[in-house]
């Protein structure tokens, strides 16, 4: 069983720096898929699923709106080098992105550092936020596919 601290398979090119922000655009979908598999080996991360209410909300708002929310929430809540109340800033429910952040290890800077090798003591770049939002969206889309309307 792969534990929370296992970082195997994080990046597609071992010569590349370990930050998801260094992935080329065409590498992102494969990275999202591999990362979701890796996260699935954690009992804690694998235990999350969207509530019926959050699924309904995501379907009603559509992918573009939820993706915009993911970018906004990641930038505001975990984007700064030292977010307010880091480790406690992301609710466990109330929006599909919140649940997805916990499921994908993007809920706080500690989890982002542990799971995605992005150091805590600097702000996230726009590109890193884009990659983490792609991961959040991949998780939400997978949950919606596993729970058809």
C-alpha cells in the first residue's frame, strides 16, 4: 500500500523539476490520471466523494463555472506562501471544489507540499494553480461519471 508520503509517479519526466507547474501542457492529462491513481492508494483521500447536492450543483453550473471556481478558490485559499489558518482553511463540504481539494491533496500548503512537491514558503505560480485546478477538475469529473444523474 502506498502511503501519504509516497511521491512515486508524480511527474512524467524525471529530468524535469518536480513541480506540476513545470509540466508541458500536453503532459497535464496524463499527470492528472497518474496522480488520481496515486491519491487513490490513500484510504483518507480515496474516502471522499461528492454529496448528491454537490453533484447537482456541479451539473447545473457546468464545467466552465466549476473550473473558474477551482482556480479562484485555489488562488485565494492556498495560493499565498502563508495562507490564513493554513491547514484549516478548506471546509470539508459546501462546494464540490472543497471536497475535491481534500481528495486531491490540494486543501492546504502542507498537503500540496507532501503530495505535489511544491514548497510551502512561496506563493503558487499561476501555472501551478492551473495544474492543481486541472487535478481538482479531473477528480470532480471522475466522481460525476461514477455517479450518473
